[in-house]
C-alpha cells in the first residue's frame, strides 16, 4: 500500500513539473549570405603516403600576346608634335590618352612608298621614290606570305580603290600607299590578289558576315589620310572605322590589337639602326585590351619594330631588318 502511494506521489510531482516549464522562445533564424564552398582539405584521420613529385617549371610568359587579330590603320606625313595635342584631332588624342602611345617611334625614310614597304617587307628595297613605273616591283617574301604559311588570313582594305587588285591610280586612290601591290607573289597571283587586296567598301560586308581576317591593313584615300586634306577630316574618318572594328573584335573575347600610325613625319629624325637621316618621329597608338591603359612608352622604335612585334606574336620568322639587333621588340605596353 505504501509502495502504491509512493508511485502515485511521484506521478503527480512529475506532472506538475512538466507543466511549470517555461515555454520555448521563438527566434527568427539568422540569414547567412551564401559563401563559396571551401577548398577540399585532407582528412585528419587519413595520412596516405604520397610520392614527392618534381616541381613543375613555370610556363614562360610570352613577350607579346598571341593576338587573334591585328589591324593597322596608317595615315600620312605628320610629325609627332603636329598630331599629339592637336585640337583638330580630338579622337586620335583621346585614344592616345586612353591606350598605349609609342612616344619615340620613327619612320625609316622619305617618301611614302618605301615606308609602307618596310612595314610588311622588312626593308625599303632601295626604293627612293613613289615609283610611277614598274621598276619598283619586288620579288621577295612579305608578311602576307608568312601569315598564310601559318594558317592565318589577311586582307588590305584600300579606300576608294575601284576594284580588287587594281594596279593603277585614281583621283583619290594612289597605289603608292598600297605596298601589297608591289610584291610579285601577290600581284601576279590573280586569285590571291583579288581575294586579299580589296576596296574598303568590302569591310562592311566582312563585318556583317563575321568574317574578318587575322591581319587587316587599312589605308584611307589621299584625302582622309591627311595627305591632301585637313586633320579633322582624317580624325572623323578614323573614328568611323574604329567604332565599327573595335566592337566586332571585342565581341570575340579573344586578344586583338589595333595599330594607328603614320607612314612618315615631316623631319628626318632617326633612331635604332635607321639611317642617320630617316623619316621623322611619328605618333603610334596601340589599342588593345592587352595594352596598359593611359601608358606612354618612350622606347625608341621604328616601322621594323611593328613588323617584328607582329611576327613575334604569331611565331613567324623575322623579315629583313625586323631581325636586326637594333630593331627593338615592342614589349613594354603589354599587361
């Protein structure tokens, strides 16, 4: 009887205690921002034997980016000081301030044609004038030969050229500003010439078809090159071309380079292995996502440096004076 009474008392006490407990406090769950999953770590209880591996050698950083596209747009006969800071070229100067400006770039000679030849042939080939006759035709390799051999493509877009592979002159198109037509291997191969030496009007169709070649060389006509007309006209023409080409190249997500330069200056300044009396100092801008922004490079360069740098980017042999020790490779502007 006493046992049953004790059990009954314990039951009543337990019931009373459970009803006297404080109710649970409702809390709002803390919102924790999502985080990246941590890197996996080795288990503390597992220590497998690992054979030491030799340290991997670091991949050397290329001296020049491997551009998917290189574009050269070339203007006429203005010295560095005639262009940089000139209020009649606001767009050119905006680009010079935004991207990389080569502040010590020199043309090899005067007049125009041998400078153009130097950019794609690595030499002036003893050409000392603008060659109104066939005596200046050249039987030598050029940059397009090397580009094609590497599996890449190229075109020159010539403003106001009346038809592909045209070998004459018009009032606004002059062949002295088209170096490609002087190389026998291009001019004498009609299919090759008509495919790759084309009027500038073809550029819009190639942009629309997403069919730009790897190497592009654009020459304005005799007016928009600033040869015969005012700088503001050249500046507006250049702006129109850049605003078409840059977005198309940028959309690919691949490295690219647009070079704005001049064939020659108005003085005879020289540098880096050029003749003592050369073609003057010109303003050259490198527009590229791979170029350091708002950068001025004061290294002495020549037209041969541009050829050397394109060749280095694509693993091509150096042509002519591009191989000279005095011809400096353009490396400082790259990120």
